C-alpha cells in the first residue's frame, strides 16, 4: 500500500515502525550468529560496533557497523516509499524515531548504543553528500587525534552545520529536518558524556591502543 498523503494514523504507524527498525540490536544479533560473546557482557558493555571490535573479530564489527547504519537509512527510505507525500515534520519524526530506537531499543530493555552508525545512516537518507562530508570530518579528526570519540563528537557537531550551509546548494533543506539533526547531534553528545569526561581528564583511549 502506497499513500501520497498519509493519514495521521498512518503517519504515527510509520514513526512507530521506524522506532522498531532502529531497535534491532545488530551488535547482539551478529555476535549471536557468529558464536561470539554478548557485547553487553564485556568492554564498555555497549551494543555497538566499537565494542564488538574488542573481541578481535573485525568481520563481526564491520557487519554490526553496516547493520546499524543500514537501519537508519532503511527506516527513512521505507517511510518515503510507503508515503511519498510525507510531510517534512513526519519525515523529521521518522528520523528521530529510528535514532531513538537504537539508543533506547525496546528489544534490549531500552539500553542501546551510542548511535554514531545509525546517525550516519540517517544522514545518508537525507543526503549522501551530507553523509560524506560528515564522514570526511570524522576521518580527519580521527587521523590527527587518534580519538574515535572526539572524531564522532566533532562530526556530530558539524553535521547540522553542513546541512544548514549546504541547503539549497548541495541538497534541499527544511526546518523540521534541521531541528531533527540538531536533536540527534545533542543526543550523541549526551550519549558520549563519559567519553567527554575521559577526554577532559586525558584518560580516553586512542585508536589502536590496547585496553588494560
């Protein structure tokens, strides 16, 4: 069923569906399928690709990263396919719903990951160019600082900035999407509060360093 102008009820269903898609815990699913330990039982206990990488299984970490990013993109793509006439407000709410699903997944007792990969998937749905600009920012900061968390924070800060200044030039822009991106950025900072504290204290681990 495809609707050009979704009813309020159908719009709510799209938002709930996006949240459920975001709630799929790929770190846990991939680890279970590959016979690895539950990522919530070791390291940072965060069900995300970075923690899965601590097992030493790069394939599992890559699949987790891909899955978490793909669900961010897919939820938005699906909503647009089911309702091409989706209003900017509902579109923005779908963006937030899939991201919140990863942060607070119903399937894991509302204890999810930090959301970097899912946020990237959301950016790809909004504009591949926006996503690439944000990834480039992450790479530059990561290479020079060797702090993955710092790179994620800087990229999260600049994503809505890029969206604003590139609007009407590299991609179309609307206020609800801009607000959603700012909210996602703020939530990323909130979820990285422990990392920020360690960065300020000089205790954050660098990329490639071995954990004690």
